[in-house]
């Protein structure tokens, strides 16, 4: 299966190779401008409850940043899995953080979206897709997830919702949470 996927990626001229077990993505792969092993660029985000969270606030935590938007059908499909299989498992741990970062939509839309999809993890606003632009080309699509280790290093990147990749991401998070 991996060989077939590699041949498909190469045949359409995409840059980089995906390794589902390691989550390694070459720079530029699938619209990313960061790669596994890079430090997450510094950012600040405003949550729907008005609180502000910075990258410095997250030091010492395993962090999942889920880039999303209300108009994204794949996001709507993925978010219940994130809620059930990741957030509910780790939400009470002080060494874990998960944020859905909504791409360039107003507060009212983001709050309504979270309720519609049924997620209880915190959602943040990303006016101008400025946070998104730190990790991916601004015109690149979502959904995508960025997993950071406790030092703020990117350890896993996803794009779209693929069950095999999602399960590998969950395994990576579980290994970091040991």
C-alpha cells in the first residue's frame, strides 16, 4: 500500500514522501512550509471564551493544533473523531493541550460551528489565517493537524482525514503521553 501511495504521489509531481508510521513530511509536502523536527514558530491565539494562549503557555505539554473552518466538510467529518478518541482521553491531563484553530472566521460563526459539530475542546480564532500561515501556505487547504512535543518541536503532521494516518497520529500522541 505504501509503495502504491508513493508511486501515486510521485506520478502527480508532489514534493515529499509521507511515512504514515513516523508522520514525517518533507518541507512543502501537502502545502506545509514546516516539517517534522522543526520548532513550532511562536504564535498567540484568542480562544472563543476570550482567553489568549501563546506558544510559551504550552511549554511542557503535548499539543495538538487542529486547523479547521466551518465550511470544511472534511473538518466536520474529522472533528468528532478528535473529540471522542483524543480529547476525551487526555482532556484531564495537565500535560496535554488541544486547540481547534478556525481559519479566518468571526467569533459567532466559530462558536456555532463548535456546537454543530459537537466538540468540547477549545476553539481559537485565526484572523487572516496568520497562525495557519506559520505552518502551511496560506492558500493551502485544511483540515490539518500539527502535533508538538513538550518542547514545542513538531513531531507529526497530517492533511485531510485518513483513518490510517489518524490512527498513527493517535499512536504518536499516546507515545508522547507516556
